[in-house]
C-alpha cells in the first residue's frame, strides 16, 4: 500500500475526537509542519468570520496579529522540534473583517507514532472577558489618578506658591495616563477676551518648543473659546475628523500636522476659565468614553482650582480695601459696624452711634442686632442674608434700624464678609447710610404724583404733556374724551399733526406758526382739529413749559 498523506493522518486523529472538536465557543485548529491549516472546526470558522474555507492557508500570516506573530511562530518551531512543551497563553487573532479577538490557547504536537506530523491549537475566545477586565483596571487607575490630583490641591490655601508646580504635576500625570504628547491648560480672561496664562507638560522625545496653539491670535482664542463653550468639547482621534468650521485651528493644523486632539472647557458656575488641551503628534488616540469622562473630571478639578485662585485674589483685594476703610472709618460721616454671625456687635464707629442717638464711646459694642432693628429683620439677616454672604461675599439692601429713643431710622446697608488668615469667615461688616430724607422725598413724590393725577383727571380742559424730543408722555382724560385719540394713537407730536391736521397744506401753515412761537413771537390762532371720529373742532391752544424738559399744551374749544 502507498504511504498515507500526513495531513490525512492529522484529520484521522481529530476525527476520533470529534466531540472534543465541537465544544461550543472553542476554536480547534490543526496545522501541518508547513504552518498551513489542515483542519478548523466550525466554531473557529464562525468566530474568525471566515466565509471562505481556511484550509491550506498559512495560519500565522493570515490570522495572527502581526506584532505577536514572530513570537508565536518561534514557539511553533520549538514545538515541532520537540524541544519544549509550550504553556497556555493568550494572543490576538485577526478576523476576516479586520476585527481583533483575544484567544486563550493551549497547543500540543500531533504524532504518528513517534513522528511529529503537526500541531493542534485549542483556544477559548476570552475577548469580552478581557476587555471587561481591562476596562475595570483602566477605571480603577483613572479613579486613582483623579483621587491623587484631588489630594494634590487640597492644601492650596496653605501653599499658594506651589500652585504652578502642582498644576504641571497634574498635567504630567494626565498626559502619561492617556499617552499623549502635550497636555496643556490655557487660561482665558473673559473680560479682555485674551489668553492670560499657559501651563504645559511635554512628553519625552517631543519637541519642547512652544505649543503651536499659542500661535493663535487673541481674536482666534476668543472665537475658539466661544465655540468650546457652545459645543462643550472638541475631540478627534483623527485630525481629519475635526468639524470643518473650526477655522482658527485649521490655520495651525495646516502648518503643524497632528494625529489626535482633544479640547475640554473649564467652567464653574457658568464662569469660563479656559480649556484643557491634549495633543498627540505621533500616534492616533482612540478617545474612549472613559477617557472623555476622566478628562472632564480633570477639567472640573482644575476649574475648582482656578476658581479658588480667583476667589483668593478677590479676597486679597477685599482685604486691601478693608485696610483702607479701617483708616478712614473713624473720620467718615458714614456709619460702620462689625458683628459676628450670632449678631453680637464687635465695633461701631462714631458716625453710626450719632445716627442711633448714642453719645458714649463704644456704647454699641457687645449689643446684639436685635437691639438696633426689629425681630423681622433679624430673622431676614439670619435666614436670607447670611447664606447669601457666605456664597456671594457681599449683600446690599435696606434695613430699618431702631435708635436709642426707639425711633425707626431708614438705612441702606452694604454688608460684606471679613475673613481671617485661614480664609475662614469670622465677621460681617456693614456700611450704613441714612436714607431717611430720601425716603421722605419718595413719599412726598408719591403724594405729588397722586395730587397731579387727581388734578389732571378732574381738570375741565383737555391738555397734553410732551418732552423736548417731541414724545407725548401724558394725555388727560378730558383730552381723550374731546378728541378721541389715545397715547397709542399719537405717541409723538408728529403723529398728532398727521391725525389732527390731515391736509398737508394746512399742516405746513401750523408748523410755520409753531416756529414763530418757538422764536418768542406770540401768535395765538384757532386751529381746526379733526377728531378721531372725523368731527372738526375749532380749538385754541395755549402752551407753556414745565421745568426744562416738558411742554404742556392746553386746548380750549371755541364755539362758533
């Protein structure tokens, strides 16, 4: 008999274990000594998505991921030489649709007696399991990174001189974690629309020259910042995938080709501080949802840092102002007091004591807010004003105070926080302005307005009031009853002329007469006025000024 083909011998060996070869979810591949596939079970064909028969194909060239191919081939050569028995291991295989899957392999030699005729690979598809494990490890590492950065900035109040160093350390940690080449922070002054600061970490073997983003003009930065605020985030694994309408970036990218880019806004309480930028100049980065969440969290952490710096600067300015106030308080005619958050008064200047009727030095110290204002306003202080102060630093409004004699005094109080060196609010201070006369003036004004309205509503003749710009500001009821026109009909003197004197020739004569009156030439005349209902009334107008800004025209109908 002729010699049996070695490949047939391999198939004969496998056919004796057909149940083993068809275990669901497992791949069974048998190779001959030329590395060609002699047998692949249906599960293997399904997992590798190979619709064409794989028999006869080189296993390593067609299905093993290129970076791992050489190592696996060396192990194959070692196996068929009988030198070593290979352990269980994992590697990537390439499906026909270019998808990569992770297979956990066990392999051994196939023998015909003592002769090695091939190698059998038995593999389990563990792709989903490994990706879950990788994602879990990635998530744990990400949480550790966030926790580390959060801890870094916990003591920035005590170490303000180290803030720049801590920001750079944080950028380095983020850059290494996502494997980018540049990790930068751009700070933007929203008032001046200009870039005001830039911090950057650069990976090793990357040109440490300035970030090409800095070539953007102030106008470009302003435009880009507005775009980021609107779109929230700009990112692309491939630069070609960037939105086409990002014009300023196109100027830079056309000169300096990059691989991947991510720009994340830093916003806190609707205040835009700037943006976090990650650039890869060498490799394309596939930004996962976890990466995006990580970078958003880092951007939020940095926003908190810059918010703290901003608040600290504002407090420093406030302290400088307070120092200035302290020098001027005693000689100022404006009242000033300071109390703790329980309402106990620690200090009141002489102007405030005079306002409240106290003539003894330090007479208000040790007293409580309850002794100088009503219970109602004490409750407002405690439940409404204190919380606003802790959040906004300052509050201004009207609080009526009670003098020594029990008399109510209307005041406008500007209240602000006073903090100690540890930035802890310990007192609140108030600048007190007596607005009693102003209040009386407002009351008198309201009374005058009511008297005017009563007079105008009962005045027997029609009259209108207009300002120097020709806008009619008031028509009394008699005017509306007589002529039928309302302010909606005649909002201006020009509109009145159009309606009341529709004949353009007659109207022109009246304009000439007005010019004479404005020149000081008294020339009273009777006008024929067309009412809204079409009726013609003969009217004599008398005009006189009210103050410097308004003119009153009183109409008297002339009977034929």
